[in-house]
C-alpha cells in the first residue's frame, strides 16, 4: 500500500499531508461533451429552451461546482481558487456542445478535480435543462487534458482544439 497516497498503513482512507509542499501556480484544463438531437441544439442556440438560457446557467453551475469540489469528493483538499473559466463550443454538424473548463490556483495541491467537477456539473446542467425535449442526450468524454504546477510541472494529455 506504499504507493497509494490516500491510504494509511492499515489500508484505511486518509487525506494526504501537503503541509511541506511549496505554494506554486496551478492550472488544470478539463473537457467534456454533450451530444443531442439537432432540434435541441437549435433551441439552445436560439435561447428558446423553456428553462432559460442553458449555457449561462450551465456556466454558473460549473463555477459553483468547482468551488464545492471538496464537499463532493472525499479526501479532496479545500483550496483557494483564483479563477474558473468555462467555455462552450457548439458543433452543428455533430450536434454537440463541448465544454472546456480551466481552473487556476496558487497553492500546495492541484486543481484537476475542480476542473473535472466543474465540467461534469456544467454537462449535467445542460442535460437537466434540455431533458424535457431530448431524453436521448449523452454526456461523453469527460477528461483532464492539461495540468501544470507543482513538482510534476506541465503535463499535456491532449492538444488544444
């Protein structure tokens, strides 16, 4: 169990001690996708969804989720987030909304979980606001695409699209 940082010697969960780590600028970028019917995407683009402006609400929900990540993910450290940006890209041909979230902080631990949580909640919000007209929507491909800061430096898992 030596390699599992969230378990103690007896195999019980523990929070990783980050007290001795230096503060560094941290950034994480996560992406996800919501696939839907073309008519549903049209309603989103025209602002005609019955529940309101889907992308604005999803953006707010994602930002709120990033700030609440330690309340949702056990053993995740509460951190001071300096910035959360959530961008949407609409692909008419594929009938998708791509979500890209960037989270930044200066501290002792990374912000990957905050970026992933924000992206997931933004996608879930889109789903929730559109499910009355499109039960077949799919949330796809939630992933970390880049992280930087700390001892490991910059890790790019996917080029920017």
